[in-house]
């Protein structure tokens, strides 16, 4: 009887040990791979570092220093998005640097920067919004409602909207969650900088510094999609 009782006890002890190990492994797995939590987008407050960054970028643009802008003001991994219109349609291209394009058939970022006035370096930074108006019938109402350098959080959702639109109809191109997260990060935590009459770019706080994350060439482009010719 003692031998049988011993065997029974050994059986229950063995089951308990293996069951306990199994529970611990499951708990450990849950700890290592917790449920996905919703990311909270928080915009860092305007500080002296941000204002100095805008001043430094303005100076680099006024002196047409593309190499300096690429090296110092664009994050090597994050890069930036180039938003513009092609035949009136809104499009975007991810880039790691601003290309020095010589041809002048179309306005590129490098062309816009080359036209920044030397006087821009002395302009004060106004922390307010400025609006651009398209008025094809009357030039008096076309353009910005003011001039200068403007810093504000009135960002546009062009980028995320374009990604969502492409995902809704395209079978070949699909923007993943990380792409949409990147777009929302730019729009919800960044600041828009307007240097009239042609420059609009966004700044985001990445790796303890401010970097250019997007150029918006859509807002100042009043072109519309071309209609097909009637047969």
C-alpha cells in the first residue's frame, strides 16, 4: 500500500510540476508580447530650440545651401515626404535628401529654395497661421494673405488622406500600419513653417532634435486635374 500511495503521490507531483511550468511560460509570453496599445500623439511645445532651428533653416535656404540642409536638417533614417501635384492630381514621394535638379521644366524643391530672398534671414518668426488663396479669375485675391515666416500647428492631412485613398482602390500598392503611423506622426505632432511666397515645410521632434519631415507643394498649386478630351 505504501508503494502504491507513493506512486500516486509521485504522479500528482509530476502533473503539478509540468502544469505549473506551462502556466508560467504562458504568463511570461503575455508579458513579453503585451496587447497592442493605442499610440498617443503629443505635440511638443514651441521652445527656443525650435525657433532657432527655423532661423537656421531659413539662413541655409537663403544661401541656397542644399548640402547643409540635407546633412543637418533632414533625419537620415526618417527622411521626408515631398508632396506636389502631377497634372493637377495630388501625389507624394518619400525622399532621403533634396536633389539639386538643374532643369527648370517644372518647379522642384531645389528651385523653390534657390529663389528664397537673402532678406529672409532677418524676418521675425510669427507664431500664427497664414492662408493661401487660389483665385483664377482675379489675381488681386490670389496668394498669401500676409508675408513673412510663420510657425503654427495648423497642419494639413494631405499625406495620410492620400495613403488612405490609395489603399482604398489600389491592389498593387498598400501602405502598411507603420506608413500610416509615420504620416499621422508628421501631421499630429509636427509644426508647419511657411516662408512666403513658395516654401512650406513641416518640422518634427525626432531623436531629441527638430528635423524637416515634409515639404508641402500642394497648398500653393492651384492646378486641377485635366479633363479628358471629348470625342
